[in-house]
């Protein structure tokens, strides 16, 4: 995902089903970190409201940090390249447990934007997310952008406005640093036919 540049245009997201992507499949799976700290949720809501005139109507999807995008959950054999089997999940869990992780801390530092979405950057000073992702990648190739950028999405843009309109507004906001305590990792999915629909947890790993 490329960060938003000055003098460019935003990419708008259409409110529609994307059959050319999901091909009739439903459950799109990923590993993620739930954002459940009230102070942080309040802060995210506040920024989202400040940009609400530029974003698609308030999303249902819970705030989260994507860890690893797995693909479409398949109980049986893989049919497409972006299918992901339950047995692969079991292998990922074993590799994750081998790390023997304890609870760790991340930090929210600044507001930023991709060309299609507004987000908050997440800083991982200890490099733990990279360790986790390395384990997962041993089992399956990630279905995602080539470069991983940990973040919390605040919303998708509804029009292709000039990028400077967003960048100038971001610069006017005061920076606030908030620590995120990570005590569990979640594997879950969302319904591919619902744009920005809810995340459904499927398996959770508590950290020691």
C-alpha cells in the first residue's frame, strides 16, 4: 500500500458487491488484533467524525490491526489461489505457539492516509509483528499488498478528491500518542459480500 502523495487524487470506493473478487465465496479470513481500549476507541471515533464528510458512511467493522491476510476460508480442498484451508490455520497456530509470546505493547503515533483510506499508523518498536508474520508466511503466502504497514483503518474515501484536501487536514490535527496493550491474537473473517461488514472471531490465542 502506497502512502498518499501530494498533488494526486484519492481513490473512491464504490458501495457495491464485488463478485469478480469473491467469486461466490463468503468468509474472508485474516489474523488481527482487536482494538478494545475505550480511550483509544473514543479517539478513533473523534478523528473519524472530523473526516466524515470525505469517508463512506460509518462502517460496521470493528477497529482492528490486520496482522496477516489469509484468504477465503475453505473447509475442503483449495479451488482458487486465494483460498485458505482450516488445516493451514492449525499449522499457523502451532508455529505461533512455538514463539511462546507474552503480552506486548504497540503504539499509535500519527494519522496518515493511503490513496483509498484514512488510517492511524501503528508502531511496533520490539518488532514482534514481524516475528508473527514470518511464522504465518511459512504456511501460506499472504493475500495482500507487497509491503506490510501496521495500521488501524478509519474509513474509505467516497469520492476521488485531490489528495491535498486530506493531507492539509491531517497536518492541522494535534498528534496524540497512545499505547495499545496486546493480550490476544484473533483469527476471524468477514462476509465478502458486505462492504466494511463486521469481523467474526473464529479462534483466539491468549498471550502469556
